[in-house]
C-alpha cells in the first residue's frame, strides 16, 4: 500500500514540476528572447544569445533533475513521512506560523545553497558534479534546472533538510518551491530586471540579482548566493566587478545590440 502511495505521489509531483518548468521557463523565454529582445537590449548581460544546442542540453538535464526532485520529494513525503516535521493540518501550528515558515525556509535554503554551491566549486568536485551546469556560460531560463544528476541530488537535499529542521506545511513547501523556481529562472534569464541603482539601496545591497549570477556563470568564480548576497558579502566572495556590471546593464542605452538568439 505504501508503495502505491509513493508511486501516486511521485507521478503527481513529477507531472506538476514538469508542467511548471515548461510553463514558467518557456513563457519567460518566449517573452524575453522573441518578443522583448529588442526593447530589453540594454538589459542583456551578454551580447550573444545561447545556441540551440545549449537550450537542448539544458532542457535534457532539467528533465533528469525533475525526476530526481520528484523521487526525493516522494521519499520524504511518503516513506519518511512519520519521521519528518512536514504536516498537513494548518491548525496544528496555526496560520501565523504558516506564513512565518516562508521567511524561515527562505533563510535556510539561502544558507544551504551558498555552502553547497561553494563546496561544489572545489576543484576535486567541480568536474564531477557542477561542470554540467556551468556549460551554460551564457545561461537562459532553461538553465534553471540544468544539473548533473549528482548535483540534482544535492539541490533536492533541501527537501530533506527542511523536513528535519523546521515544521512546514506541505502546501507552504509547495508554494515556496514555486517561488524558488521562479527566482531561479530570473537568475538565469540573461536580462536584468531590477531598476537602476537597486544594488545601492539598503535592501538591494543584500539581494542577489540576475547580474550577479550571470557573472558567476560567465567567469565561474564568486557570487555563490541564491536569493541574497548576505553570505557572499560576509565571506568576501562577491565579485569586485559586480556593481560596475550592474550599472552597465541598467543604463538607458544598450552598449551593443544583441545578436540573433540562434547565433
């Protein structure tokens, strides 16, 4: 019986995440790489666009990642359910805690990603685990889930971590993962969406931007954060060229018109 529940949950999660991937990444890709590419030319971080082989590689690895995420979630929510802190009845902790769990998940995931990301950049691990993601030196929305299977396991580990350190309603976790993926798509978009001088504001100084993550893909070092730049600033891993690049891509006039997206 438990394996029937596992298969049902796995199928549901895999289907939902696959649908979300193509809906969100596909819609954003169509808008920015076809409809708005001329209007947003000044916000393009790298003049060239990825090639078709880059898109197909990213999508292929993303589909494998989705299967690994679905398997991890099904294991946690079905097989390990009695041992985790995930719950289904909102009244167990109340609505106040339900909403409070979002910033808590945000901070935990941000820390988890930063340190896991830095570890995967160790020379002995990079080629084995993280190199696949960095094949997209000029990322696109399709890159958001483009991980080597071993990295996908590491990334999916947040499901297990949250389940053992924090009471989280399963619906709250689902909404948080929707936010996580959406922000991940923005981080790999290739265009900067935040306004000029955002990175100098009190809040913007600590927020991770598409510019910061694009520099990481382009040069491989520094800017390891996910949602924030807190850890990068605390541990000196924020790239020195970040502010200059952000100024560059948020000025009113394009530096160079992007080439055709299939170049």
